[in-house]
C-alpha cells in the first residue's frame, strides 16, 4: 500500500511521523508531508495513494481538508486521526465528515460525538502515539534537572544565574492566538506580583504554532505588536530565561516547574497529567471561547478528568497556585486524581495498531 500522512499542527504532525515510520516498518510505501507547512495537497501526487491519514488542526483545518477533498474525488479512503479528544469535531470538517472512512479516537468516550458529527465509524486503539513521546520527553527533562539550567532576569537586562533555594517556578503553556496569550500572561503576572514576586519565577514557553499566517494580510504586524507588548509585561517580573538557544520546549518547562499553568488544549497538559506534574488549568471565558472556536467544545478533557485543578480569574488562580505551592496535601490529592484518570498504559505504541487497522479496512 501507498499511504499518505499529514497534519498541519505541531503535535499532530509528530504523530504523523510516528505513523509513517510504523507504515514503513510494516512494508508499506509511506509519504509523510511536513507539518507546519501550507499548500501541500497536490492532485497528481495524492491520486496514486491507496489511503490517506490526516489529523485536523485547530486553526488551519483547511490544510488537511484539501488532502481529504482530493482523496474523495479519487475514491481513496480518508482516515481521520485525533491527536487530542475532540479534534475530529473541528467545525470546518463538518461537511466532509460523512465521507471519511473512520476516525481513530483519542479517547473511547468520543464515539458518540463523532457519530453525531457525521462520521460513519470510529475506533479507539489506545492513546495517540505522540502522547508517549511527550511523556517520555517530560520525564527525561525532569531527570536531566532542567531546573538547574534556569537563570533569572529583570528588566534592566542584568541576569542572576541559577535559582535561589526558596524560588518556586510557575510554568506557563499557552496557545496559538497572540492577543489571548497576552491576556493570560497579564493575568498570571498580576497574580504572581500579588504573591510576592521575589521568590516566584515564571517559566514561559511560546507555542510553536504561535506565528503569523503569511496568507493573511496584517497578520505579521499583529503578531509583532503582540510580542512587543508581551516583552514589556514580562520585564516587570523575574522570568525564567531559556537555554542558550533562547527556546525552551514545553516539556522542559514542565520538567522544571513546581506548578504548571495551562490556558489552552496543549499536549503538554496531557503529558503532565501522566507524569503527575502539579498543575492549574485556567478555566475562564476567554479560554473557553478559544477552545470552542477550535473544536466546538468549551471544556478541556485533562482538567475535566482531574489532571489539573480548574481555576478562573485572578482570585481563583492565586488560590490554586498558593495551594499547590504551599500545601503538600493538595499536591498529593491531585497526584491521586491524576493516577486514577491517567493510568500509564501497558502499551503506548498505538501507531502499529493503527497501521494494522488501515491494512484491514482500507478498501473503498
């Protein structure tokens, strides 16, 4: 078989790479299309495929749907892969959903929603394979003690290298929308200043998908203004500086943090729940509206299942952070909730199961 794999989003693209490698090992010809790259769907290439597996990205779903439309014109089975629960429900995919072969679900509980959305079938074969990679990367970061590689800076540009013994690191993972991210950063900075900034360090990581779309006029200027505003906000507080490349991946932030704050449907929050990282999920109107625009749902499953404490507004966020930083029993309670909701699977390697399933069902 000749199988194509594509997802525009970063985490979904990582999953496609794992699936393509599994297909190759199973003796198939795999074509892996580069993540974070637009306009890759070419009729003359895709027309020769036996099957196509795509994710559905949060903001640029049309990139994957362009592949789906070509496949459907040529009677090529199109499989939808969920990198997170609810990914198959992207609003832009509604019209094509009934013509998909089936959905590979990220959680078994998504079957009813997938059917109501219009998909003819779905199957759950285990956690998406990139969750394993995120989990392994996070636990490796903890073992490598990335915390010891942090330094602190202040607006003057002078840096103090290394954290003090009583410093507490609050990690922040946001999403792809720069203005919404700045709103969240402003809220967190305000809360941390109220907690006493001298021993609180914010370790912030920009989402890899937080970048302008060159096809949208004005996007470049919008992002530049947002990043300038963000820089000014972070100058007022001690901020965790990254490694010598200037970039910290989310797994390193989570591996170094005393408490994580999530304000989007990030894969790091899933890995953090499996790795038992203390965490707070910002559950407010802005975050809910952003997630709803991406998936049609307002809730993020990690927080709903107990992988992170939910908090809303500056008071709720302050209470949750203080509790998880200062109260060992609160951290232990969350640890037990994470154990129950996110038990470590016996077999993380679902990419091989997915390829076997495609082999058995690819015929139109």
